[in-house]
């Protein structure tokens, strides 16, 4: 019973070719997050949506954009992938803001390769 | 200084051993603390939340020391299946939406 689904699990794109990663959730959670995780590093938050409100991290490059057309779906668009963007991209959800100790649920991730 | 610091390991222990990981955090106003487990090339999964009074879940015990700003995880009677990376995670106070992850401590349990 997958709760946070990410497609595709593996994505290969060419340098500079736009790519979109998708995330869907069956939990009806209000908050959705996108993280980037490189090998042996901590997951790094790129941005999140609280309902329809978009919150970008200050150090997230402009190359990364996101869309949330409805509660269930959230997309990560990389406009011009560079070699340094190769990473695991993790989508996560939480019912409410984390200050109330709500658990954050992660999807299985999409591993992006840039050639 | 990193906001959340962990010894990367690896900790290489025999089955049945007790192993402990520590994690330090820099923001004294941090409120929520967690340990996540991440298997190789998989997503992080919540192992346990860490409460001020300490908490135990089977073979796993988590402790929080606010005065010294560190969190610990103790694993008793290690199993081969405990081999993974353990991520220390702290809720950043200036944004209740944001979790700050440590880089993780890698545990290898050998037969």
C-alpha cells in the first residue's frame, strides 16, 4: 500500500535537457517536500508546499522549480540539468507542519543521472 | 559548523553487540528530534522520535540531552538487518516545516 509514490524511480537525462520528476500521495497530507540527496550526504530540502503555498529554500538554484496542481500531486522541474544535479530526489509529506511532531513520510526516491 | 553533526562511521560490530551513536545540534531552540534509518539507495524511514524523557522501542533507546545539545541512539543485541545508515534529524525552530538532517552514521553488523 504505497503512500508516497515517485515516478520514475530512475531517470536519465542529457545535460541541459529539461526533466520533470513526479510525486503523488494517498495520505491527503497538507505538506509536500522535495529533497535532493547526493551520495553520502544528508538530504537537502529544496522547497515545500503547505497546501498551495510554495516555500523555496534560499539556496535552492533557480534551475529547480515545482508545481502542485492538487493535494495529491507535486512535480519537480529541472529546467537545465547539469552534471552536478545528478542525485537522488526524495519527495516527502506530512499532515501538518512538523512543529507538532507530525511524522514525515518519504517516497522511494527518483535517482537522476545526467549524461 | 554544521547544524547537525554525526560521526560518519562506519561502525563495524558483531551480531549481538550493543552500539551507540551520538549526534550534536547547534540550535539550542530546536524542539523536535528524530532518528531515521536509511538503507543503501532507499528512502529514509522514521525509526523513532526522541523525547525529553528518553524513549525505548524494543532494542532501540533514544536519549536527548538539551543542556549539552546532543541526541543518542543505543541499539542492543545488534542484528544483521540493523546494518544501515542512521540519520539524526532536528526540527529547525525558525521554520516548523523544515527538518535538518545529519549526514548519517553508517552501521555494519557482521555475522
